C-alpha cells in the first residue's frame, strides 16, 4: 500500500500510508509539513521474483505529481526517497517551488553538506551506516506580500555526522525503541564496548 498499488485492488490506491502531515510551530512561525515516501519505479527488477507480483510501480515523477495534487495546502514538502541520486535530481528539477527537501538513498551517495538543485535541498548520507545525515529546516515569519504572502519562509541545510559523534547521546532513545521493536540494533550503530 506504500506507493505500490495492487492492480486487482484499486480501492487500495488511496494515499493513506504514503504521506505524513504535521504542523510545526516555532516561536516566530507555524508551518504545515508533508513528508512523502517514494520508492524506485524499478522495484520489480530489484526484488525476488514473485514478491511484487500484482503491484504497479509508476514513475517517481508521476507518483509525486499525483500526491501533490491531492494534498491540502502545505508550507513544506519533504520527499523521503529510495530512488538514487540521479532520480532525486530529476524530482528536484520537476518540482521546483513545490518540494523543499529530498532526503534520499539507494545510490549510496555521500553528500556532506547536501546539494542544491535550484531551491530544493537534496541530502544523502552515503552507505553502511558510516554517517548519519541531519537536515535542519528553519521557519521565519510570513512575508507580507508576494506569491507566498501569509506563509512562512522556509530554509534548509544538511550535514553529516560521523557515527560516534555523540550519536548515542543524541539519538539513544530512538535507537533503543528501534532495537526493541526490531530485536536488533539499527544497522552498524551498536555502541562499542
């Protein structure tokens, strides 16, 4: 149900499960955020034969266009992708002014400070849990005029942390939650001795 839709069950074509909506508040602004999950359209070529039978994986651009067209008005759109850097760059070009940040994976590309494609920040943390990516989004008070009048000004930046750079101090509670639910520590982030 994520973004693959069973051909035999068109009622599952709803976007439930593919989009996460929340309102964020800071001292100076408030913004509605949509996080949209996108996986590669090549999924059938990358999975064990039979595991994706009956699923359709439309193009990433087609998928994002459909979802954006069904969203309520939002101030910040984040794509959480597993499509590779070249596809993230294609998505950034296709959705200038509609998508703010792409946090991607699949190609194992390390972008130390992210990469900008126009106004879209693309962040990828590399591979094998060697780095942990952090994207910081800032909200400023709304502008009084222009096409975004009344909406907050959004800016973003990316950085990578080395595993060991106080990751357990920052994220220990999350790591323990994942370990408890999965039964294993998150890939490569075990605490040394």
